């Protein structure tokens, strides 16, 4: 069954990345929902004196990685952001996408067809740059430069699968967040072949935000808001899928943290809480499981509805497996305890950032977990050199804005 589900996912990927399929669906959409185009035209005319930079926002987490850039462009004299998202009014997917639009509206005051628009209208938006955080075919109809950045630090930083390197030739530039990002791209090219566009050493924007927030963050107040004491605090943030450590280790993590008298913040991947496919969830009802854990263990809090930045800032250490969040946490110069995830590396290979940033040994049992966690809390846990993770620490936003403007000017 797992193999069948993966084959289905592979077929969906082929359709998703296919420019011809996207052009046809875009044309049909514009024909059916032509009235939406009026608002797109008005937005473009309102900002016609500036170069519009398009940003696709089609997942709940996407905007978190670029919101500092979007805000900076809003006050820029020469450029302005224009947000695009998934189509809202297709009946067969309307309910599934409702959560995205509700989240964007409540958290960022971003309203569909007012200040964020359906991606089929990109063709008529006169944008000067298309700036993506994931590989998609959304930009297949734009004539401007296409730039690929990152929505994390694992894998290729915009995809887990190194085979997706074949799609990067569609872009005019790649913005690199750090040395491991560059190494991953070059490794993928070595094994799968690809024509890489120009790559620019920009840095990790979200990492800079965490660095800035850490100077004023009130950890004690945050823990009090959760009803937790001001004691050492650990977050457990595993990846999703049947290759995750979650099923085999979550109860052990809860037990060890309880024995050590420390707080535990559980932050499972949204996929395991919102989707039902067994190969994505490991076959567990995680909403029920988490409810029972929090009910039975006073030192545990389920941290799904809280700002992930706050969770990371409040935590003294992280426990994970191969989640890209580990690399983000390491950019804060904090220790990470890595649990084994052998199936993940069997599927995706071991020459990748998630492997390069790990220690040269694996935890095998509860005793090993407790030993590594104790070291992390006491200040001698495993860290990875920050300057080997990210470029331009502390000044990424300025570097990024300057590079975007230069690419637009050179076009």
C-alpha cells in the first residue's frame, strides 16, 4: 500500500510540475472566473510606478520564510510585493483550501482577491520578478526573471527529492541560504545532471529574524503563558511520514523529559495532523495521541497553535530526526539531539544537509537519548558551526533586497 501511495504521489508531482497542464488549467480558470481579473488589474495600476515582485503563498508556512522581505518591499521606493496563492473558487478543492485563506486573513490581514490573487492571473500582472520558495509550474506563463529561494534548510532546501534538480533550469537565479544549500545543489547535479542557473550567496532570512527576536524575547513570560515553570525546556519537532521517528520515539521522549524534570514542547509536522494517508502519518491518529499525552503529563504542552518562532526561542535544545527545522535551530547556536531515521536515508540518500549536520553516531536507546539530552541542557551538547550553515548572518534582508533590485535592473 505504501508503494501504491508513493506512485500516486509521483504521478501527481508529474502533473503538478508540467507547464502544459498548468497553462491549460490557467486558461480554463480565467475563462470561468474572469471577474477576478478586474481586481488584479486595479492592484497593478495602483502600484504601476514600482516594479512588482510576485510571491506565491500556497502553504500555511510559506509566508513565514519571506514576510520580512514582503514587508520591506512594501516600504521600498522602487519595488512592491504582489502575492499569489492557490485558486479559491474551484468547487472540488474549496473546503480543503479554506484553512489557508482563514489563516492568511486572521494572521496577516491578507484577503483573497484584495491583496492576494489566484496564480492564473500572473500572466496579466506585469510583474518584474517571480520569487518562489518551492518548485512549481505556477510561473510558466510569466516573461520576467524567475528566482528560486527556500522554505527550509533540508534536502535541496526547496524539495526533499534530489531528482527535482532537473527543474531548476526553469529559473534565472537561485538564492542560496548557506554553504550546505550550495553543496546539496552541486551534489544533486553530480548524481542526476542539471543545468544550474546563477547562484547567489544571500543567506537565511528567517534565521536573521530569530537572531533579532532573541535579543528581546521574554522566555519566562512565554512559559508562564503555557502554565509551565521556568526550567530547562526542550522541543520535539520530528519530520512527517512513515520514515519519521515519531511513532517509535515520542513516548520515550515524553518519559525522558519527565524523568529529568524539564518542560517538553511537542511540535509535530502539520502533515501528520491534517492528512490521513498512512505513508504520511505512519498510521496513527496524532490528534488523539497528542491530546492524551498532554492530559497525562503536566510537563508537556502541545505547541501546534503557537508561533514557531516563540517555540524555538523558548527552547534550550531540540530533539528531532531529519526535520529541516533542526538546521534552523542550529543557526541560533543551540544544541540539537538527533534521533535515528534510517528509512528516510534509505529513501532519499545520505548525501544531504540532514546528514551532514548530524554527529557521527546514532542514538540507539533511551539511555542514549537521556545522555545526549543531559549534555544539551548542561551546555555541552552537539552544535554545528553557524558560519557553515548560513551566509551574511545579521544582514540577509539588505543583501536580498539589493540582489532582487539588481536582477530586475539587468533584465
